């Protein structure tokens, strides 16, 4: 049993520790320093820890290249749209040397996009403060435009403590071997209806519980008043 649990943990850990490692690298208080500190403690074999750190570095570089290509494609589309929408007038010069210079500088920057991550990692980590806002920090980190895009996507991923099998096992209660060809709209309606009815039932139970508590409180108050009246009557006698 323990070995099966360990195998399942290793399976999930291999799938999620990559994106968690990227989020750690994108934290200016941690970067790779935290991985170099904790991975040797997690992996007893030093070579395994080194390979995992290199794997997360490769993921970061691949993300950087992927996002830089997307950014370049969007800029090319925007420049093409602007160039077609604003045609030069006959009295303008056919060649704008300064605009060509701007394109030259932009192409040189994109050719060295890999250095953006290198320069970020070479900087010292920030001091750990309790009121540090990592999203605000990345919002103002204008010298890392591509890393900004990655951080805006990675750091906003919600973390859930619910097991993935439990979160996605709802479909098994609706799709059975005898009911396996439901349309996805019908399946969505069934799942939503179950949630709505369940919430309504919980609200009804909560209301009934409050009424039950109020009723017993009123009975207790009346009983106490009767006891006080009886004591007062005996005292008068």
C-alpha cells in the first residue's frame, strides 16, 4: 500500500512541480535560490536534485521563447494593420529612416530575449517581507516585458487542496455504462442542477435548524419564567 501511494505521489509531483518551480523562479524573493536550497533536501540523490533544477530552468527558457514568439507575432499583426490603415500621403518621403531604426532596435532586442531571464536571475533576491505584493512588483518590472506576460499567467493560477481525482470524479456519477452518450449540454445541466438543489437543501436545513434552536430557546425561557413565578408564589406564602 505504501509503495502504491508513493508511486501515485511521484506521478502527481512530476506533473505539478514544473509549474510550481516556474512560479518559484518568478518570485523575486526566491528565484532559483530556493530550489537550490530545498531540492537537495527533497531528493536524497544530489544528481536527481540537479536534474530537476535544470528541468525547471529549461521550462522557464521554453516559456520565455514561446511568449516572445507570441509577442512578436502580435506586434507584426498590429504593425501590418497600422501600415495598411494609414497610407502615406504623396508629399511624405518614401522611406522613414528613424522608423527603420526603431525596427532595427526592436529586432535586436528580440534576438537577445533569452538574456532577459538571465539578467533577472543574476540580480539578487529581494528581502522577504510579510506585506510584499508580487503581482504589483511584476506590474512595475518594465525591464522584463516577456517575463511580465509569463508572470501574469502563471502567478494567477489558483491553488487548490482538493485532490484532482476528487475534483474531476463528478462525471462518473452522471456518465455510466448505461448512460454514456449524453450530450455535453445535458451533462452540464445535470451537474448544475445537482449543485443548485444541494445548495437549496442545505439552506433549508440551516433554516430548520435555526427554527428548532429558536423554538427550544423559547420553551426554555417559558419554563424558567414558570419556575420563577412558582418560587415567588411560595415565597409570598
